C-alpha cells in the first residue's frame, strides 16, 4: 500500500503513525504541489495530501482514496486489530471529535507558526508573516494546550486510557509548531507537555520527528529547533 504525501504534513503523519501502530507497512511517495504526477492525481483529484493506493485490493483493481480521516477509517476496517478507533459508541464519537479537533482547531490555531516561519519563506520563497506566527504562539497555542491539559487522563491518553486515533491525530497536528520552536510552559501545562513527549517518543512517531527536523534544518535559513521548554 502506498501513501502519497510529505513527512511535513500532519495529515500524512496521521496515516503513517496509525498504520505503524497497527503493524501495517506503507510506502511513502513524495507528493504535493508540483510532485506526485498522474499517479498521485489518480488518488487525490483535488491535489490534497495524503493520497492512498491499495494495489489490487480484494482481488480487484487498485483502491484509491484521499483524506487522512477516510484513509484511517479504511485501514481500521481492513485491519481491525489492534483496534485504534473505539467500538463503544460514546468513545467512538469522541475519537472522531478529537480527529476533527486536530484537523480543524489545532492546525488553524497553531498553523501560522509553521507556515509563516518555515513553509512560506523556506519552501515557497515568499515572505512569512511573523506577526501572525507570534500571535498563534501567544494566543492560539495556549488555547489548544489549555484544552488538552483538561482532556488528557491521568493515564496519559485522551480516550479509554489507551492509545487511539484521538492521540495519533492530536500528536500529528502538534508536531510542526513544536519543531519550529513553539514553547510549552511545563509549569502551566505539565500534563500536556508530558503527553506530547510520550506520544512523539513512540516508535510510530519518533522516526518522523527526526526526518521532519532534518528536512526543516536542510531548507530553513537556521537549523530546526527543538521544543523550547520553560520551568
């Protein structure tokens, strides 16, 4: 099975981490603006990453799909063990909520940290808006962390005291701002800080953290920074 995308994309990372936690081997092929060609376009008609291909699925032709949430739903249905999307109706709904929270709250609230400090100047060769990045770090990131501090259980997970899609989605979305120096005050957000350390230290994520940091360091004017910590 093939995923078309970039290690710098939180949506691509969600699929890769989800698959690795299930023991599924996926091939990552670079795709995105100006990359991927017709093979990628077949999987993602609107050019959004990630795209996905399951060659000869179920003895038929290739099954192609786009959108990270749709892809992980397919993987969960095809490879149900270990289950990463809860079966309990309420917890299943909560997992979908946290997946949506990552995509539509975390990324918009913190996105300028990555977009304006790295993506625009280093990759797209356009001026980034440092005021927008600073505002996201000063206002958006704390809103996200305040919520996570309340939502994380004492066991260190979001649902059922075990790893689920909820944790994978949130950790995937939080990595980019952290690589670009987003600050987590451990005196204010001790549970959220420890949670992110644990999630991003898992084998399913650690290799992506290293590769993403190396890519940022290679393209950015200054080396990629690890998360700044206070307290």
